[in-house]
């Protein structure tokens, strides 16, 4: 297990956190990994935020890696041909090939995502799907594994994916120790959505509907059926449902479901309340109803979700 080489590719316009986030995770495992950064010609690169990174090596002479990481950033708009050529020639020799954020565009250009399920930063999903129609783009998860290829959503999701890979190689305890050192959760499940309910939904334009959105967030345990919410907005149930869907971008019932799931997740992560009590505080009523919601949305029951954090 020791000394597996993790190669992080660098190029002009790379997003610095896409590089340093996974790097810190693998470096945190000590001698289990050897982290190497490389660029075309071994040249220093300037990140999208103006930071200069000096690579360890010239990409053309790096040893065969165990894991290849392709970060994202503005530089992926015009992919470095040397990086693409290297991936086409050498990616098949690696055990895993990983992209962070818009690095998925580089993998797709190299032909590594053809016929595979993949994700990327939410702003880039449409571009990835349009440019590479043979890629099965899933805009929801924070990371996706499809055989030896793994893709992740924007920026910090690369840390979640790196922790998942360390847990796969070295076990949960090692990954947990690294996560604690970085002062973060062990890792979010890969199928967790990229956005919270409040971030992914639109903010209603009329004040009455905005107030309803705030009320839902503050009172997930309350009666949040359409007739009750409509009275708060001074609308008929039919008018309310139509206006809410138009202005928020989803029906009120779906919005409530996502707020309640997010509330339950946060309570599981933050405290030691029982699952039954959290189900009540989140508006599910029963632990069984909450269990079904978690399995449907996240693929794990609440008890397993809590264990991971």
C-alpha cells in the first residue's frame, strides 16, 4: 500500500484549491502516498487566482502513477493539448483517474468519459453535455465513480472525493483522522446534491412567497401542507401552488421535502439527539418516514449517514 504515486496535473489557469485540497488529503496519509505535481515542460503555472505554482516534474518524465488527478479552473476552457495527449497515452496505466470541478472537460477531451456517467461543477454541466454528447452527465451528485474514472463537482467536492479514495485504500480510521486534521466532515456521500434547498432554489420575487420560504426553513416541523402555506401568503391553494412553482422553480411539496432532508442531515451531523427526536424536529413525524427519505435521496439510512460524520 505504501508509496502509491498520486500525480496532480498543473496547467495555466488552474483553480488552486482544486490542486491543494486533494493534495492535503493524500499528503495527510503520510508515506502511504507520494504526491507529485507536474506540468507540460515542468514550467511554473499561474493559477486562476494569481498564485504561482512550481511543479515537481516535467509531465513527460514522471513515473507511472497509481492515481491521476486533473483539477479544474479557467484553464480548462482551452485545454492544454500536451495534457490531453499525455492522458490519452498514459491514463490507462493508472489505477484511478480523477477530475475535480471543470477538470472533467479535460478528461472528456481525452476520450476518457465516453459512455461513462460523470459530474462537474454545476456551471459546467451544460457545457460538458453539449460538447461531449457521449458523456452521461449527472449534475446532481458531488462526485461520481464509474469504473476507474471518478469525477467531482466544484472545488471543495474534490476534498470529499479524495477522502473517499483514502478511505477505500487505507480504511475509515485513516480518512477520519485526516478529515479531523483538516477540520471538516469525514466526507459527504457522493450522491449528496451539490446544493442545499435554499441555494439551489430560486428566491421568489413577491414578498409573501419569500416569507413562506423563510417560514419553511425555520419551521420544518410545522404543518407545511399547501393550504397552510397558502394562508400565510394570502393566496388560495391553487394560486399559491402555481405562483410558488413559477417563482421558486419547483412545487412547494418538493421544496419542503428538500428542506426537511437538509434539516435532518444537519441535526445528525451536529448533535447526539436520537433518530426519533430528529425525525420529529425535521418534520418527518416518524423515524421510518425519515429512513425512507434518506435512502431515496442519499442511498443510506440516517444511522449510516451519522456514522460517516
